[in-house]
């Protein structure tokens, strides 16, 4: 039975939606949303969620949890790109040190019985030696060595360690494909919003997306039911990049890999699009995962395919 839920990362779109949906659940007594700032303007509401301003890197999170007798933690506070005015070091501290502090507080808590952690399919990396489809058991040949994906690998390591130390706690780890939908603001949605789309010459990578509505529903179910384990979360099917470009009605600009990297660096400095090294690899080699384990566990398949999620994003964009 879920009574009191803590949701991290509520200043961002998906985190705020998850907190709001849980707060509206009659079976949940109280939802506390934590972040360094409340949701930004734009009509996004936390509903009945109680907002607490706290930095996960500080020990204050343990005090918040102890005072509220938290029994379920939904950790959404992984940042996929550095914010303006903050560099990569700050992003890594937030992702890794923040998760360590949160898990430490969970380990000391006598009331926490369920922990749900948002991760990413980027932990598999992108390589020409990859299998056609990743399953949860697969160990990548070339693990991520940079940015958000590397942070996620470290976070997953700490989560597995926590699960071993607290076998009495149900731990669910969700590896999401790239979020897509009308309200999503990410490096990939900003990329597809540009009038001209640079691509890596000679490559047409496979991409997968998960619609924001499906992501919120998966997280709601994981927060209110016991589903231990690691699960891939992606809409059925794939789109190759050239299909995405045509559907978006954009103009492709094929570039040699070094030129793509240089353009990405310029776009990142201008604050337009975050073309990180991991993004370059994704745009070269792509990535696809198998989500059948999740569907079998929940007894509920995602409503949106990868193509349907992308089309819904495009409808809003137009």
C-alpha cells in the first residue's frame, strides 16, 4: 500500500506530471515533490503535491524523508544536458552525488519500502558492434564514457548496491528511450525543431521514442505496485533518422562526422542544441531496445508506438 510518496526532479516536465498524477490518486495520502526550484512557467501544475525546495546533493533530503515518513521514492532528477550557466561538472554532481545522498537517506529510512529510479537506454551506448536490439541483460561492448549516459551508468551501479543492502525494499529501474511528446523539451526535440537538420554522412541510425503519456503511466504503476527489476521502456518499432526528417518536413544536411561534431559544438555554445559526443554516436549508429519484459510485467503494453509518439510531437510543433 502506497501512502506517502517522494518525487524528485519536479521542476521538469515529466517529473511534475508524475507528481501531479500520484497526488490525484485517492489511494495515496501525500505526495512531496522536491527540487532546487519549482516548475517553470508554462501552465505546468504539481496539483496537490507539496513542494519542498531542496538540493539532493545536501544531507537535507534525509531530514525531509524522515519528517514525512516516506514509503515510496520516485527518483526523476537525472539531468540529461547541462543547464545554462552551469557546466558539465555541476550536472555530474547533481546526477551522481545527488543520487548517492538520496539512496543513503533511503538506506537509513525505516519506512521506505519501494524505490523507482528513472534511467536511460543511453547506458547501452551506441556502437557499430551493437546487437540489433538490446535486452536488459546485455553488456555493451563500448560503454558510455561521457556525459549523461556515463552518469546514468554510475547511478545504476549505486542503485544495484542499494538493492543488495536493502533486500526488503522493492527497487525498480526504468531505462527510458528518448521522451517524445507535446510538452517535452530535450536535446532531441530541439534538434527536430530546427529548420535544417544536420546528419552524419553515410549513416541512417535507428531511433526509438517513448511518449510522455506512456512514461507517466509506467512511472505511476511502478510507484503504486511492486515490480522489482530493470526494464527497458520504449515505444514499439523504430524510425530511421531519414524517416524522421521526412515526417518533420525538414531539410537534411549530410555532413562528415568531424564537421557534424564541430557544428554540434557551435550549436551547444549558442544554446541551441546539445550535440554531445554521445549524441553524435547516437546519430551515427542509433539504438533499439526490447521492451517486452515491461509489457509482460505490467500486463499492459505502451499505447504509443515510436512512430505515433514522434507524430504527436510533430502535431504540436506545427
